[in-house]
C-alpha cells in the first residue's frame, strides 16, 4: 500500500499533466485569397500558419484530432513562403 507522503506528489504530478501551455501557433482568421485557393472538404474554421510558412487546418478524425496541411485543388500546400531545404 502506498503511504500518504508518496500519494500526494503522485496526484500533483498527474494533475499537472492536464495543464499545458500552448506551444503551438493559435488559429488565425483566413484571408479571402487563401480561402479561394483551398480545396473543398477542408475545415477552414481553424487554420494556422506554421513556422514552415504553410497553412495547416485542424482535422477531426474518428480516432484523433490533428493538424494537416491546407491544400489547393491540385494537392499543393498553401504557403506564404517557400520552405528552406
């Protein structure tokens, strides 16, 4: 059986995992020019500009929620600058 002096730090550690500071860019209002380029079927309500210079949108799938590259109708990423290689 766990003693009380070990239980309290364990609970504090578990609860601290629930609190996080946002390290990701926040979604931004999408410009009309970018909206016009985006292919249909992508959720444009939560789009953010990443450090690679490209737009990414929030995709909510059946298993997980993640950000995917915002693509044009011909499957090209929408970027404001060319990523450095």
